[in-house]
C-alpha cells in the first residue's frame, strides 16, 4: 500500500533512508561510506541502484554479493518497489512499483511547481555573474557567465533558496586615465549618441596609440587618472557619464535576454571601504608589508604558499581587484547575510578565488564570524572552428550583441522554411525565441568545466540535444491540445506499455534532477534530463495512440502529454529559455 498517497516523495531519499536502516547492523567501522542511491542509466536493470553493499563489503572484507543479499532481506521498500535485485559484483537494483509511479504522477500533475520540491532549509545564496567591464562591449567571454549565472539563479530560486543576484561591474581602474583623456580631447558627440560603448572603445584605442608615441600625452593620461582618484569633480563627472552610458547599453542586452539583477554594484561602490579593509587585515596580522606593498601570504596553506602573494595595496597606495573583492565579500556577508556566494567567472581566475577564499576565511575566523561559503563556478572557453577561443575574422573578440543578432537571423531562415504560413509577427517572435534559446542552450548543455566548439548548424538543428528540438517537442504537444475533444477526463495514470512506463518514471525525476544540480551547480544535468524527456516522449508518441485510444487509457495518455509539456516548459524556463505555442 502507498502510505501517504497525496504527498510528493523524494524517491531517491526515501530509498536511501530505507537502505541506511537496513545496513545498520552490517555497517563498516567507517560511517562515512556514502550510501547513495542513483537513477539507473539502463532501465532494463532497474530504476535506481546503489553500490552500498560493495562499499561496505570492501571495508569489512565480506563477500559483496552475499552482503547485498543480507541487506535486501532487511530492506523495507515494499511501499515503492516491487522488486529489489542483486546485479553484477553486488549492486542493489530497485524496481519501482507501477502504482507508486502512477500515484506520484498524479501528485506532480496537481503540483503548481511541477514536482520541483522545495529544500528543507533554505539558505541565502548570492550569485555574482556577468559582471562586464564598463566602456567595453560585452563579448563572448561574458556569454557563459551570463547564461550560467542566470540559469543557476532561476534553479536555486525555484527550489526555495533565498537568492540575491549581483552584477559586479568593472567600473574602476587605471583604464579611466586614457578614457577620460580621450573623452576630453577626441570625443565625437554624434557617435556617442549613436553607440556609446563603440565610441568609448574608439577613444581608448586612439589615446592608447597616441600615448605610446607621445610622452606628453602619456603624462596627460597619468594626470587625469590621479585627478579622478583624488576626487576631481570634473573627472568624476566624466567617469560617471561613461558608466551610465555603458550600463544603459548593457541593459539593452540584458532586457533582450530577459536577465535581471537584484543589485548592480560596480567595483567603485566599495572604494570608500578599501582603506579600512586593508587596515583591519594588517591589524589582525593577516596582511603585512613587503617591498612597500601590502600583501597576504599564505604560509599556512600548502597549495597557496608557493603562489604569488595576494597584493591588496600597491606601494603607490593604489588598491586592486583583490581588495575590492575582499570588501565585496564582507559587504555581502554583513548586509545580505549570505550563507554562500557563487562567483561565475572563467577558469582563468581560479587562483584569485582560491586566494580570496583562504584570505576571507582567515579574516572572518579572526573576527569570530561565520564566513559565507565561497564557490567559484568555473567554465571553459568557447572555441571557433580552429579550436582556438572564438574570434571575428579580423581577430577581435566577437561581440555578444552581434552573436544575438546572428542567432535571430539564422533562426528566421529556419522558421521560414519550417512554417511559411505564420504571420510576420509570429515569425519574428519564433525567430527570437528559437535563436536566443538555441544560443543559451548550446552553452548550458555543456559540462561547464570544458571548452566547447561553437557551431551554428549544430545549435540550431531540429534534431539532437538542442533548444529547437525541445521547443519543437513542446509545440507538438500543444498542438494535440488544440484539438477540440482533447480533454482529460480524470482518473489514474495507467502505465500499460513500456513506453508509458519509461516516460512516467522519467517524469517523476524532475525534482530530483533539480536537487542534484544544487550539489555542483551544473545546469547541463537539467538539459540532459529535458533531452531524455523529449526522446522518451517521442518514443511514447510513436508507439501509443493518444486521441484514438479508448477511455480510460486515452485520458491517461493525454495527461502524460500534458505533464510532459509542462515539465519541458518549466525546465526550459529554469534555464532562461522561452517556449512557443506555434512553430
Ligand atoms: N569584471 C570581471 C571580468 O570581466 C569579472 C568580475 C567577477 N566578479 C568578481 N567579484 N570578481 O573578468
């Protein structure tokens, strides 16, 4: 019997708890042996499996298959499983009961969150992502941070965490000497109005070239920087102007991508706190002077001891990227009560964040305060056809805006061949959703640690692990429900065929998938899940007539279609990808 019929059950956790109880008397001396239960890759062997018997047998020198048999005898899982088997060297394989799966499908169908269970103890997670630099176009280097950060924010929020997103804009630094000099001497007001960031890039380049040739100009650039740093009102005004104009242009891209931040706090926001941060770290004995600069050495950390120290104040008194990050860390802990801070930046900043984590831990320890957990969410590069980081033909980094434009125009061609009957407005909408969705999906479906090769044809393909394939699967299901008599009359889910069973069992794993993502912050687990879902749906749809079936099977199949569509839509939404009703 199903004991709590109307509750959403965490199947993996329930099986893991039963397993822990069953192994109590056989447990090894090492209580840390992880007794996890994972979904089976190949459903012929079972739905979930555990290697617990093998792990315990190893540490207690028992026969693993024999131990598995003893554990199975003690297992109390009859409420959810009808068969538990030993496989191979001692795996324990669980087969879910069909009535249990049907029951869960009913619960999920009635759940407004489509089975995305909330976490038991919500925490405050700050996600620092995108964070481009002022006066420069956002380029493909920012694309992964922006897409990954946005997806992670949506997923962590959906399961009930308190999430704060922040755009840590690079709006301070020595580049402003050249920018301000250029602004004062070579500004083209028409270009500024038309395309501010392009104009700032031009000003920077021009001043840079001239200052290399002319020492007087170099001197002028230095003076402007010193004036800015010492609070000269006119230079502050120009700096502010450059920041505001850049941000407005970034905003257009964020709007287009439907990305919002709770806070946009540039590096400059922390400037007033920097002298205090350095003073405090010195007083606590965490930082000290070396050759005129103030540095943090990591003598007690074997991995970091060999690296260059973290410089937090230069000999000329200037502060650095690291100083700002220490101040920002403190601010997020104190003001936002962060339990965890995720930094979504590329793998090249690994040393910086390792040092930041170690320095911040020492700092908070000395202050007797709990430090938020720092997680660096790294990612690899996007490669061009030559397997080198992708560039334009002239060797410049590709601008994010150009990439978005091209995605939409290529998707338009796809829409026009696929469905020429759509109205112009519908085509435009479809091209936008498919183009931007394909770009986001291509990025998110990669294991983020790895580099990937950018390929327009692959990411826009209607077959395979792509956004167009998933959006199309969704559209196809929606078209079933446009038929007048496609009504679900109620009743139970009936999993009569292998295809219905496979689809049903996959549908009840949506919540588990989201929870699995929280462990390592890898959104590709969700894209993989959704792709599998679409494939399982398509097998079901090929083999099981829906509208032509007799009741009550007809209603059950329609309900499977409906739940699949909802799960696809919800899953894509958590990745920041829209769906279409027609295509
Ligand atoms: N502005 C930096 C860049 O473009 C990224 C900043 C990441 N966030 C941080 N808190 N350091 O590389």
